[in-house]
C-alpha cells in the first residue's frame, strides 16, 4: 500500500519535473491508471483461478516492474507503460488479500480480519509521503529514486513469498 500510494503521490512531480509532460498529462495518466485498475478487477477471478497462490507474487512482481520502469523511463511513453503496469497490479494484490480473508480467518471473525487489513491499508497510505521523503533523503536521489528502491524491495518480497508458497505447497481453493 505504501509503495503504490507513494507512486501515485509522486508520479505527477516526476512527469513535470523530468520535462516529460504537463500536470494535465500527469493527471490524465493517473486517471487512466485508475481505469486500468478497475478493468483488472473484472478479470481478477480468472487470474486468481489460473495463478492460485501465486496471484500475489505476480501482483508484487508487476508492481516492482512498473516502479522500476518509471524510475528508468527515458520519455513519457515509457513512463506511461510503467504506470499502467503498476496501476493494474495493485488491484490484483488488494483483491487477492481480501479474498484470502475468508480462507485464512477463523469462522465468524471475517469482520475483525477485514478491519485489521483495512487498518493496515490506511496506515500504509498514511505513511506513504513520509516513506517517500525518507527514501529520498537516504538515497540522495532524484524524485524517481524511491521507485527504484520500491521496485527492489517489492521484488525481494515477491521472491520470498513465491519461495514460501513453493516450499509449503500452498494451494489456492
């Protein structure tokens, strides 16, 4: 959550400060990302049925790839590709997470489990600007440097999650 919200918070600044586009183009890009995410919601069931327990792994890896593409983007078109990849990966991860609540929580505690996940999501969204500032300060990098760091962290998380699923023979019902 922190990384995706950070991306949406900083993307407009990256577009305008890099000279790739105007604030209006950045705004349109963010809107298209949202629409792409909504469209992903329509096909989530099929994706989840196909990928099973690795749905989250693919979502994490896709968000990582999107963030890394944004960091290295040489122009607006490539930046748009990275943003669209990130935009469609996020709803995949969130949908999978909420879908798992009914699978892993004890009977009768779905409401509590959903509330805990929502609190975590809200904390992640709240900390996004501070995380951006911290990563920028630690790396001394450009506006897009946090996206490279986010991409690397997300790839590590995706690899660990995939390995855990493989080792434990996790199966999505």
